[in-house]
């Protein structure tokens, strides 16, 4: 009878000792990892929720990274266009427009010829500027950023965009598509969705494509019979060619060229105004991007806070729990010493 009782006491003691040891180990792991659970089986409901939150965080991080790249690209685009606008604005004293006015009003042949040379050089400079890159891609190449978008031949006064002459009427449909319909979407957290036919809904994604001809202009002026180019590069270059053709006395090569110069001057002002307006529109889009980035940053922070609240333990609470588990384990060992000693004496007395 005594042996049976002693065996039961020892069995109960071993069970309780193992329980306190497991509790101590778990408390120690919690302190070391700082996590409320270390496997799915420990807390399936919380683990499943944390998995969903982490997936959302990964998506938000990806959207923020993509958005930051787009913001940087737009910053490069804005700075580039700002430089071009300054060259063609009537608000800047040393702009191309100021040079044109000066050249038109300068009766001396040398002055007009000099202004003409400056204008033809400016036309080429604008093209070089607009062929700017961000990383490995051309900024103003639309959806195809790997090929040089703008190529200019000053002698023939021909500007091509992605292989298409921007002043050729037969390219109208292709140019209209490139300028208005070609898209390159990025998921910036707007809830990107698709139509039944697989096309992306415009309002659910951000179109990152920037077309050079959208800003510089394309096509020909159909308001009169002259068919003058509408892109500002060819207008500037042609006006420069006319000024360079003036004789030493400042006289135009012909009355037709003088009339052409005056006509192109007005169209230059229109193209310059259009470029400035497009620059302002780009600024508005850039402002949206920055605002969206701030929202994505807030979303990321909120998700991180939720994950921390569910996965991470309070260090002070974890240490307190560990200290208590250590105390319980030590107490169990002391009780065990007493039980083992008494059980051994009972066994010897039988």
C-alpha cells in the first residue's frame, strides 16, 4: 500500500515538474524571440491573420517601391521640361522667344544671322534634352523606353518620334495612338482591376507613359494651306534657317520667307503655350504621385503596427512571465527534493 502511494506521488510530481519545465522553456523562447507564437499550431487564428497582414504589407511595400521609382521618373521629366519651357517662354529674358523677337526686329544682317544660328542650335538642344534617361530607360519614350525616341535632322527639318515623322499627315493615326492611347500601367495601390476583355480600367491604375510628342507637338497645321509643322522643334529650326538666309543688310531672302517667318512666329507662340500648359499638367500628376506615396507610407506603417501588435510581445511582460516560470520551476525542484526524501524513507521502513 505504501509503495503504491509512493509511486502515485512520484508520478504526479514528475508530471507537474515536466509541466513547469515546459512553461519555463516556452517563457524563455518568448523572451529570446520576442514573439507571441513561433509556429502556426501554437495559435492558428492569430497566425492566419498575421499571414494576411504580411501579404498586404508585402503588396504595399511593392507598390511604394514602384511608386517611388515613378515619382523619381516624373521628377526627371519635370526638371527636363522646365529647362525647355525656360528656353521657349516669353517670361524669360534670354529665352528662345526673346531671341526670335530680337532677330525679327534687328534690321542688321549680322544680328539676324546670329539669332538664326542660335535658334537652329536650340532646336537640336531641345531634342537632346528630351532624350533624357532615368536609369536604363528614356523618360519620354512612352511605353518603349529602350529605344531613342526623338531623332532630328536639322538639314531637312525632320523630327521623328519612334521612327515616325511627326509632321507627316499619313502618320496621323499612329501618332494619335502614341500620344493619347498608348499606356504603361503601374500598380500604385489604386485597386487595379480589369474589364471583362482584360483591359485595365484607367482609374484603377496609374499610366506612367510619357510621350515626347505630347509635349513638343506633332502633326501639321490644317488651319491654313501652308501645312506648317505643329511641333516646336521644327518651327524653331525653320525660323532659324530663314534668319540665317538673310543678307548682310538684314533683308530676308524673299518676301515669301519673310511672310513665312512671321507666320511661324505666331505658331511658335502657340506651341510654346501648349508646352507650358502640358508642363503644368505634369506638375499636377507629380503632385498626385507624391500624395499617393504618402498614403502608401501610412498604409505600410499601419500594417506594420498591426503585425507588431499581434506577433510581438511586450518585453517587460515577457521577462516577468519568464521570471515567474523560473520561480515555479525552482519551487517544483525544492518540493521534489522533499518528496523524494520522504518517499525513500517510507520505502526503507517497509
